C-alpha cells in the first residue's frame, strides 16, 4: 500500500457560508484528492491501494511552514483572495519559501492552484499582474495545447461517459474548470511550459520538468509529445479544481458587488457546468482530470528518489541546473 505524505500551504480562509458546509481549504482539498484517487485505486488490488495524509500550514496569519526535517511527497499551494504581486510580509515569505524549496527539495513535487499558480510563477522568475480588470468566473473552457493534452492524458478532456452518451464531433483539446480570478501570469518562469489558455488569459497552467528527465524540446514541441508523469517537478493551474457548484455559487453571490450584476448572472449560469458538456455528473474536469492528474503525479515518483537521500537529490538538482 502506497501512503503519500502531502503538505498544503493554506493561503486563505473560506467565507463563513462555505466553511460551515465544506470545511476549511485543507478539508476541501482533502475531499478533492480523495475523490480523484478513487478511480486510481479502483484499478489496483487491495495491497496496492494509495492512501494519503494532508498536513495543513496556515501561511497567512500564522506564517507556518513545514519543518525542514519533514519529508513530504508533495506540496500544494491553495488559492487566495489576495494578489500574488502584493508587497506583504506573508506573501513575500511564501515566495521566498517556494523558491528555496524548489531548489533544495526537488523530490517534493509542487502543485499550485490559482493564487498558488501565480506565486510559483513569481518565485521562479515569472510575473503576476492584474489582467486589465478582466475577470474569469465559474466553469470556463480552456484550450489545451499539444503538451497540455499529453499531460492531462486525454485527446478530449471530457469524460468517457460523455462520449458514450453524446457521440459525434470530439471536444478536442478542451478542459472545463471553475475560475475566480482577475490576476494572471503574463510572463512564465524560465524552463516552464504553458499547458493551455483562454482568449483573455494566455497562461492557464504550466509545467516544469526535472532537468535530468525532461523530454527533449523536439518532443515537447511535437504535435503528440510523449511525457512521463514522473518527469514533472512542478505543475500549476489557474483554475480551481477543488470548487464545486455550491461553493462557486456562494462565491459569486458574495462578490456580486465587485463582479457586477451582468458578470455575476452569467457566472451563475455556468457555476453548475456548461450546457451540453458533461463530466460524469460533475460540473467540470476538476475531480476527474485535474485532481486525478495530481494523484497520478504523486503516485508515479521517479524510482531513484526512493533510494537517494534528500541532500543528494538537492545536490543532483543543483548540478544539473548549473
């Protein structure tokens, strides 16, 4: 049985109406990961089932972080109502931590959600700015490029059940995710690769590979890149795979004064999904595709990490990067 140890850097607190029903963000992500690992475990015998623990660290009010002596398989950065470009103590400390951990603990895979995506970009040499006042909210369709399609593991990022019930032209290279942001990443970090975009947000997710196992550029730039998940060090998405329709609806209602009535009304229509697109009864690809990918990346850790101690991994990473 594989037991994953995961840490989550909690960058915000849900508003009371969300927290009362769904818990804090550690609990919300715990629910996402449990649901996402279910199909992975369904194909495994009992002795090979994947379990996980998720330790939460409040990086805002407590400015708490995992002790350096703790060895985690993965690190997850949540979303936040704050802006990643703000010059605030807790945000600056978070940026510095991500920068250090990415270099010193490379065997710990790092995943960023929305604000977390933006923090990772800033920490590793990219940028985050306001997107000219443009919001993306509720379930939004993202155009995946060839690499994004390969990373998420499907020619069509809709469920097999959808293809069975609704035969016809494929929704090729599309992904539906809940959104709630008006900031974006216009400049990606060095050695990162964008996975998808929309008409107003050019970077809807990115990947950084381990330098010693990164696919060659000619493979990454091909029309059908073959990318082993074990080669992924850092993965981010601008959207919110953890948000469900009830959570999104509550967020829209609470922010209607900021969003405006027209945008809020449009978002309410898509909070439960886009008409005509189905994801095994769910509003979007959050659980079945993005969350499942997180789980698969953590499960498929490179074999050499199991016998290399942390200091040797860090030394090897630094040697390759240099």
